[in-house]
């Protein structure tokens, strides 16, 4: 009885997973948030538009992007991003402070 139950559950879940394989069918606020957390600029939406055309919801992407940037621009993250050798793209509201924190982390990265 138990194997039959597991087989039915796998069949039901399998149908749900297939739709998420298409990168153009993702929730655009989530895509924007992920892009923001990686420190991408607002021009990153053009990359998605090239791939997905008018299926991109610019407004939702922008909302998510702002949320992701709020996380990315935290002082502790900027320092760690510099320390791991990432690239800063000038996306934080307090750019001078962000560049300073990133440079401090970068100095630790180059000392390794």
C-alpha cells in the first residue's frame, strides 16, 4: 500500500515541476529579487527581455530587484562580497559608503 501512495504522490508532483523548467515562466518578482541579491543593475531586465520578450513583467521584476538590492547593499554583505572577489556594479543608494566597504573586503581578499 505504501509504495502505491508514494507512486501517486510522485505522479502528482511531477506535473507541477514541469512548468518551472521554463525560465520565462518564473515569477518575475522572484527573478528580480535574485538579480538584486547578486548586485545586478536595472539593465539586467534587458537580458530577460531578450530571452523572454513580452512575457517579462517589468513592474514585478523591478519590485523584486529593489527588495534584492536592499539585501545586497547591507554593510556586512558588501564587505563579504568584496572579500570573496565579487564585482561591485555601483547599485547601492549610498554608493560612496558601499564602495568603501567593498574595497575593505577586497583588501582582505587580495591579502590571501
